[in-house]
């Protein structure tokens, strides 16, 4: 707080907490209850959620350790310090590809749901295009501003989620939750895969670490940021099962949005609350996509420092558009998402863990390397 | 000290010892204007004589007659040539013993003389002397300190700035009797040479803000700055932004409050509008009255204004989105009445809204331009007659008229006039987006506006503070205005050098 320059190139702990939550909360909340209900019996999905969340917390902790070990360094610099420049370039390239595809997936997914809940006739192509234009505008500015945007958007998202939940409280039926602990452990573990996927995203803070002004607080910030989505997932899952029951949930495409559909505004001021719910939801999807896009550019710029940020934005946008238009159906979008999740797991979680291990073995620390 | 224009060679020349030559020179330089008065007097009726030169419209005749001419006529002992005093002693004597005017300067550069005469001072040329006396006789008809018409309050001081900078400085000093109050003066305008004052409280403000403000003010180089709007546009951070990055106000109490918060203010001669810097988004929505009323009232009124911002930005857009994209969201009964009302309307909602909002902006503009008594007529003709007739003719639906009216009222509830215009401008963008993409378009414009606000800075200060970056302690005076006893700290985001502004436990502890 001493420096006057908190405007430009610094990210505080609050920004990291909000950023991590906002990055993680995305489609997960909308689809997770369905995939969990499909694989587990009754309300036992929460066990999988806890395990998935636990795994995310462990990896979050590892990533935070890595960040704290190399203060003021992005992933490429970390890799360079631990291994060498060539490996760092490969890692940056992989990461850029991952986040790039992620933006494409996110854009397409958003268009898909918008089509379902907001539009009848407007084609997905147009929705994607406009979203991408706004995305380009968002990414054109400094990264710190994007992270700061989380501070405005996350509260909106949390408010709308809690609004939906509290307004549904009358439909909540405890009997739907019973019986407990009926799923066998193999199914529980299988379901965990999906829950782990829904915690992906926060690994991009490996790059933002370069601007974190308090690397020591990274651990608390990332874990705190992960706790918020874990809590949201749990409470939403319990509500969805409690209201619809396991059977209905299994067969609903976006159970959380259906939850919003049930909401009746007192006084009948307007109907179809799910439209409002989804409109607000766009905000967090935008932020997730924008941060991923931003990290793509940051990673690419470590590889090719010459082109300006704007040049990258202009070149990448059409490519993202092409990528997002590739899947032809909802199933294909899901498969696409799944592959990206595998990539994220490998590049975003396992790789930093390995990096941390090597750094520990070789006793490499950031500060000596930086000086 | 004098920043004479570089292309002005005369600036280097000195005053002549010969009085007649001086008189000729000053006449020539100013082009022998009609308002230049030259008065030649013999000192105390003796052999020595001197000449007074001043511009009649800018100088105080009474002071010149009573305090200068009369005194010189009485100063007999300086009038004789055989008293043994040399000429500079005579000049010194005249200056120190004769003139009963508080402000007298002795100079010998023509540039200084001309500048002073153009400001309304009187130059006195003494026959044979190398120097000239500049006597402070500036006087300008000034209007009285009135309540500012653009920022009226129900409760609060009824004083506003005037066009005279000295008065304005006085108004600020009268409220903050602190020796650390600073007034840094600049001369703005190559030709207009107006005084500009940067004011702040040393020891509260962060030095970097002052430094940045001074750096930017130093870059100003224009012929004339007729209004502080010129200064604002010259030193603002982003000229592309629709949002005002410096807050302008006519209220001294607002400026004083800002100074005590650790901000700075810029005042320009010739305009009652002072600029407050740095400014944040929330400052546009706050009004001094929030603090003068009790905290519950203040908080509620402030909340109402946030609501007004949302309505001003999004109400017509939401109407367009609902009517043309999401009819299902409108409750059953209302949908029927809207459909019935729109029955004969030949245009899509977006055209309808654009036409009405455009008309409203026209009415507003016309109302400002017209003289006051006719202005009200325009309001009635425009508001009632056009609205009613448009509905009757089936060009717009009655609901559209309601929405337009509510939006207009909301946009005028925003205390900062230029912020109100900014919101009205953005409203057209949201309407267009809603016309293309419905609710999705509205949320996209919301995202863009938020992104822009988060990026925008005012003198190095994030415009969206204390929302983002977040300063929780500042939230007690943000959406809610906490009780005065809770507001013990200055805003954290400005990083003031002195943190406490009140002690909750009172004076005793």
C-alpha cells in the first residue's frame, strides 16, 4: 500500500481471491449437478464434490507454494529457473494452446446456453461474434484491470445464486436427499472426475503471479478463492437434489438454470427468472474467458516478445471464433470441454506440481535467480 | 517571473527616463485605445511632474482619485527640484510616504508595466526616473455570492463561487483556517493571462497527486482558457471516455470537503466552476447533502441515486429487450396491456424508443437555450402536448412515454450534470445493443462499461475505487453513508498522509 502505483501493474490479495473464484465458477455450476446425479445415487454426489474439491485444494496449495517460491515470476520464468529456456518455451506454448482452446470452448458454451435461455432465432454464430468483440475489448486493456473486474462481477454472481436458492427454499424437500451413503466407492470416484474438472481454471494465476504484490499471501488467497466455488457447488448441488430429486436432475440439461426457472418473483413483477439468472451469469463467463484469453496473450508474448498486445488480440480473435465454431452439437461441445479439461489437468495442475518437486530437489529459489 | 510571449521582443526593453517618451511608448504599444487614461500631474504643485496611466474600465477610479492623485497633489516636499534629493529618492518617497494604497511595486521593465496596466493597475511615470511605480488599483464589478443555480441543495450553505478568483480563494480559506492550506498559482493563457490556482492541504494530500497535477498544469499552453472546462479537457486522463474525470462544482463546501479528504482543486479566474481531482465514479453520485442530512436519510437518498443511475442507463434498453426479444418474461396481464398499447404502433420498439429519447434530448437542449419564462412553456408543450399527441397519433405507445419520462427524471437526479449527460449518452448505446441482442446485448454493454470504468484512472487514481480495487474501510461512506461518528478515517484509497479526521470519543480523550 505504500506505493502510489497500485493502479497499473500490481495485483492485491483480494484480487487473487476473487479472480480464482470467478475463474473456477463458470459452466461448472450449471452442469455439475446433472453429471453428479447421473453417476451417484441419491444425494451422495457431495462426497465426490468434497473429494474433487480436496484435490483442487491440494493442487491449489502446490501452485501457491510454487508462486511463493518464485515471487514476481510468471510460469515461463519459473520453468526457466528450474529447467532451461527451451523447456520454458514448450511449457508456455502448451499453456497458451490450453487457454486458447479454453476461450474457444467457453465462447461456444456461452452461445449455446444463450440460445437455449435467451434467444429463439438469433444464430449462435452471431452470439459468439458479439461476445468475442466484447472479449477483445476487455483483453485490450491491462491485465490488472481485468483482475479488478472480478471485484465487481463476482458479488453480482454470488448475489444471484443466493437469490435463486433462497427463493426456492419453499420447494426444498428433505426426503429427496435421503438415503445417504448408498453409492459404492467406485462410482463415487468416477464421479469425482467431473468435479475435479469443474475446479479447473485457477492455474492461470501461475502467470499472474508476476504481478502479485504479496507472494507470501498467495497460499491463503488461492485456497480462499477455491473455497468459495466449493461452497457454491455443494450448496447448489444439495438444493438441486433436494428440489428436483435425483431422477429429474439426471435428465435435465442445466439443472441450476431450471432452479432459476422455478423462481416466482413476489408480485409477479416479471416472469422467467432464468433469463435474468443467465444474463447475470454471462458476466462470470465473460470474466473467465477474458482472463484465459489474457493469459494466452501473456504466454505468447513470453515466446514472441515483439508483437504488441493489440496485434495478438486482433490475430487471435478470428482463430478463437473458428475454434469455437468447430463442435457441431451439444455432445461435441461436451467432448471438446472434456479434452480441454484433461489438458488443463496435465498442464495446469500436474506440471506445476512436477516443477515444484524439481525445484525442491534442486533447491532452486526465485529470489536468487531473479537477482 | 513574467512569462512574456517569446515572439515579443519588446519584453526586454526598459523604461525611459523621459516621461513624454514613456507616454508615447505606452500609447503606441497598446494602440492608443480609447480606455487608456493618461493623467499628468505636477507633484504638490511644484516643478516636478509625473504621469499616471491606467485603463479606465479595469481600475478603481475612486482609489485613483482619492488615494493617488490627491495624495500626489499634497506631496509638496517632493515637488521641488532644489531639495537635494536625487530622483530615485523622490520615487521612493512617493512610494513610501505618499501613496495610501497597500500594493505598490517598483519595476523598470516595459513588459511588467504593460502587463500590470492590462490587469487594471496604475503605472506612475516620474519625470527623469528609471523606474516606474505600479499601483494596485484593480477593480472589477463582481456579482454577489449567490446560491449556485446548477447545484441547489435543500439543506446546506447558500454560497457559491463567483468569477473572481480572490473571492473564491477567500471562500475556501474561510472554511478551512489551516496554515497548511496551499494555493499554488499559475498564469494560464498566452494572451489571456488568467490566474489559475491549484489548492490542496499539505500534510493530508498524497504528494504524488500534487506532483502529477502540477506536471499536467505546466503543460498547458493555449491562447486563452475561457472556462475551467478547457483546463479539465487539457489535463484529463482519457479524452475518449464518456465519464468526467474531474468533478466540477460551484459549491465551496464541496471543494472544502474534497480538500479535507485529501484531494486537490483547481480554480480558474473568470469562472465559478472549480475542478476537483482526482475524481472517482462514486463521487459523481454523491452530493454534499448526503452528509448534511441525518445518516439514514443520507443513505437512502444515496441509494436512490444509484437506482437512478441504473434506470437512466438501462430502463429503455430493458423495455426494448423485453418487448422485442423476451416477451415471455413479461407477466401475462402486463404483456396483454403492452400488446394492446402497441397495437397501432407501426415501428419496432427500438425505433420507437430512439425517436422518443431523441425528442427528449431535443426538449432538454431547447429548454436550456430558451429564456427562462419560455423555457417552461417548452417543457409543457414538449412534455405534455407532444407526448399526448404522439400517443394519440399512434406513433409511440403510452408505456414508452412512461419509460422515457422516468428515465429523464432519473438522469436529472444525478448530482453531477456532466455525469448525467454521460449516462444519457451511454443509454443510447444500451438501447442499440438491446435492439440487436436483447438482454444479452444489455449485459454485454454493462460488461464493457464496467471494463472501461475499471481501466479508467484519474490522476493515477483508479476511477472505480473503492469498489475495485477494494478498500473495505471506505465502504462505510460509499453506498451507505454511515453515521458521522463512524466516519473517523479519511478515504483510504487516496492514501492520505494524515488518516484520522475525527475522534469518535470526542475531545476529552
